[in-house]
């Protein structure tokens, strides 16, 4: 295990291979090798390990949980949910399993069920900020923005150094029309992590709603600089440029958005409008 903890993942996998040569069906070795393979970016190989290990030890909740994590990474959300549900069935007192179940249910659009699972995770461990953040994400999907804000605020209170929790609060505050408060929270998120393009994009949207178009453009420019492959950032930049009367530059931004995502109706409409304003 020391090799694994030192992140010498390839060496760890080799050591597990050696152990499995001597004892090919050792559950914990298969499990740890699966985790190492997943960390190495080989989730399909990892899944083969976990499928074998849950057959060998079907009553072990940890193995079902690891299989669920791997299936989620592969985008197989229904199968992941089945694994997490099995882990919950085997050990209903582990809040992490309820949390994982909640995440999968949310990803499948089953928000009321997800909320029940998230509630259960918090009932067992109310000190985990990630559980509150997940509950907030579900409540937001349900349109319960005040309740979502309460959950995100609790997450930030438990871990004030996590920029994502401040960002989540800012989004909820914006959705509630509390733009100045949202901007304050977003400033904090950016102070903690200035390399997150979505934070800058969110700040730009807030500043735009406050009528601060020059400042909004600065934020959108930063988002584009950090992630020039996101069409939404180019589109946001284009809108601000057009609002500032800089139509030729806006045209380029909308064209860049459509070059990345040709099927982007909003960008298509704004491109056409900008061309009309330019007399093209």
C-alpha cells in the first residue's frame, strides 16, 4: 500500500499484478489494483477488477461503492446507481454511500429521490461540506433557490477555503436577484481560485445585470483566455462587445462561438443581429 500512497501508481499496479499471479482471486488486491487503474485513467480495466471482486465478495459494501465510482466515471449512471444502492443496502449507516446515491440520482434527473438520499447523508454526518453542497445542487435543480442558498452557505461555513462553495452561493444569490451580494461572494471565489474560467464568466453575467458592461467584458475576456474552447464564453464576450457598440469585435466573438459549436441558436441569432447592425 505504501507505493500506492506515494502515488507511484504504475509501480503499485505492477506489485498488485505480482501478488495476483500468486493468488489470482484475492479481493482486496483486486480492489486496490482497480483503484490504481482508475487513477491511471484506465476505468474500463478498473471496472473489470471491481466486477470480479463483487462476485467474490458480494456482501462487501466497499467493493460495490468502488464499482459505482468507476461506472460513474464511465458515464454509466444507471449502473452506477445500482452499485451505490447496493452499498447503501449493505451499510445504511455510511453517509458517503447515500451521498454517492444522491449524486447519481441527480445525474439521472430523479431530483426528489436524490434529495431524500442527500438528506439522509446529512442526517448521518452534518459536518461534511460536500454533502451540503450536493443538497444545494439538487435544490437548485428543483427551483428551490432560497433552500439551495441555505445549503451552499452551510457548505461554505464548514469549509470557507473551498472556492466552489462561494461560487455556488453566488449563483443562487443571482437567481434570487441579490446581485450585489452575489458579486461579493464571487469575488471571494476568485480570490481563492483565479484560474477557474466559470467563476469569471459568472462574474461577467452579474456585472452585466448590474449594467457594468465594461467590467463585464473584462471578466468575459478572462474566461475566454482561460478556456478558449468554451463557446459560451465567446458568446458572452460577444454580447458585451455589442452592448458597448463594438459590433465588429462582437461579430468575431459570435463567429468563434459558432466555430466551436455550430448548433448554437443564441449565437446564430446574435451573429445575424450584429451583421444587420453592421449593414452586412
